[in-house]
């Protein structure tokens, strides 16, 4: 059962070289702006040169959410930072399989995220 906007959160942490975004819940049109907002950190002069989007705790991913991930990847290519995506589980993972978008992204396993 979908619960709407409140069913999503972004946990942000950062090391000297990497911005980590751990996404929890439903990444959809209503919540995609929160990911974009978190990625705003990359516009600062001392921004990390790597972004890890941890999708393991997503319970739902729609096309708007997927577009947000793809835009982050395109921005990384344009601005010279690396974007890595920790593969989601369950139904969110199926979106990557069905669309073959996972082939365009740097998909990593949990152990590679650090």
C-alpha cells in the first residue's frame, strides 16, 4: 500500500571525497525534489567528486524517480563527478531490469559503497 509523500526520506552523509544519499521508501514524482535538493550540495566549491545513491531501502520507484537518478548521472558526466548506484531490492530493482537503465549507470553492490 502506498502512503504518499511522508513515506520517503533521504539520509545524507559526506566524507572528504563522497556524498552518500541513502533513499528510504517511495521515490516518485512527489519525493524526487528532495533528492534534487540533497544533490544541491554538489554546487558548492568544496563539493565531493563522487556521489553514492543507496537505493537498497526503496520500496517503490516510478519513472519520475528513475529520471531523477538519470539526471544525477548526466550531471555527473557533465560536471566531472562520479555517480554510483547501490542496486535496489524487490520491485524497485525490477524497474532497472525492465528499462535496462542499469546498463547506463555505475551499479555497485553494498560492499563497494564505502
